[in-house]
C-alpha cells in the first residue's frame, strides 16, 4: 500500500501510470492499444484535476471504489472529472480511445449554471458506464480519431482544431446520453441540478478533508449554507430526487472515502479517523461498524486478504 495521490495533473497522471509525457499539458488524445505495455496493471487510488472520456471497444479492466468493482466490457464510455476518487485494475491490453482535457482548455466549467444540462455525464450520474450500440460506437470513434490525428500533427493551429472537435464530440455524447437516460421535466431537472450541486460541494469538501485543508466533518447544514439554501429545503429536494435524505448521501460519501483509505493507504485507523474529521477513534469505530457490520480493522483484514 501507499499514500493516496491527489490533484494529479495530466502530466502527473501520465508519469504515475507509466505513459511517458503527454504531447500537451492541457489536452491529450490517444488510442488505448498504443499505450506502452509497461504501464501499470493496477492504478493506485488517486484524484485528478482534469476531465477524461474513455471509449472502450474491447477491454478487460475493473474500476474499484471502496470494496466494490465495476467491470468493463465492449462498446461503452467511462467518464471522470476533477476530484473524482478512482482506481482500477487491468488484465492485458486495452482497446479504444481516451481524451484527457482540463477546464482551461475548453469551456467545460462545473461552476457554470448550465453545466448539468450540457455535461450530465460529468456528474454523479456519469459514475455509471454508458453502453453504446455499434452505430454510436463507430460515430464517436471517428470523432476521437480526428482529434488523435490532429494531436499528432505539427500544424500550427492543431490545438484550436482539437478544441472545436472536442466540443462536437461532447455534444454528440450528450445526445446519446439524453436519449438513453431520458429527458426530465423542468421541475425534476431543477431538482436534479441541485442534487448534482450538492454532490459537487460534498465531493470538494471531503477532498479538502483528505488533503488537510479542512478539519471538521461535513454536515447537511454546513453544505446547505454553502449552497445558499436551508438544510430543510436541501433535504426535501434530495429526497424527491433519490428517495433518501441528504444525510444518507453524506454518510455514503464518507464511507466510500474511509473504505478507500483503509484499502489503499498505509494510514493507521486513528490517522484515517482524524483525517476525515472524527473527534475520536471510538466514535469512528462505532460509525463504521454501524454502516458495515465490521470494525475498520476487520474490514481492512477481510478485503485486503
């Protein structure tokens, strides 16, 4: 085990994963099968500061979150966004395309009021894989290939061209996504947008806890204040969207982070407890056992063996 890396840039990620150096620090487009065989088979848990879209055409890879695994098959999209906690294991060569890009390179800005509508796959809902039929897979692969060719060209305006192609690529993904996931009526869309904002604020706050930038455990009231609304209204809206109160999502997020640190870091249980704002180890043990039926020590022993 090791420490969990945070706020990887594209260059940091390439270095850690064994991909060499990207051709540009803010955008990189490549075919998965052309990545070096020396890259890691197990990517340790990390957070990044960039967006990523992978189109898998045929791959043996599993994303891990806590003790759960999500296996990859054929013709699907996987999304990642700044602050997302992620790890994976692969077997053999991967096939498909991958686009890495930063907020600075494009206009994908999660603070923009229209972000949820424009890029719904870069939110909580995008944590699930998006399956593609053959026509959709071919269409997106063609767009990705255009970006890869531009990336490898030495034309003076290639970055501007990639920026335009990327906008079209994301727009086509949005069409596919909304067709598959369905359109929400206006009130549900507004509620979903607030839920996504809540998750974003929660993700950011817990990430700051992990980095030592915060020391107090998040609460529904604290997060509601940061959103400029009351805790009661936040709970009401989130319950409409998910049938669960905001506190349940907060606990799930805390459990995912804590489990990830137990399984992917060398930190002692006490260090993890204090890192995530628990006042004492006894309370942390009781909280963890109530959620899992195991103490943190028992959980670590079971899932690392």
